[in-house]
């Protein structure tokens, strides 16, 4: 399963990554909306874990973009 984590908190992201990596998931992490939108436009993910309050904007914007892509 390929997972994208969108989280601006480095410590929390590392903790989540550590847990998920130990369970044979393919895991990618980005810390801002710009990078998230770039990744989502290029790769297919089975799951996106989204922080709704990201330092460079609102996570709901990413959610709206995801809805348009489906």
C-alpha cells in the first residue's frame, strides 16, 4: 500500500513514518501544500493522511483538489 502523509510537524511525521514503515507500507512524506499537490499530480496513492492545518495553507484545499481528480 502506498501512503502519502501531508504533515508539517516533523516529529509527528517521523513517528507516523516509523510506525507505518514497520508494517511494509510504501510511505512518502511532504510538509507543505505545494509539495503535496506536486506528488498527488504525479503518483497514485492508496491512502493520503492529511493534516488539515498546514503551515503554508489549509488542508481542505488539498482535499478539494483530490475530489476533483476522482
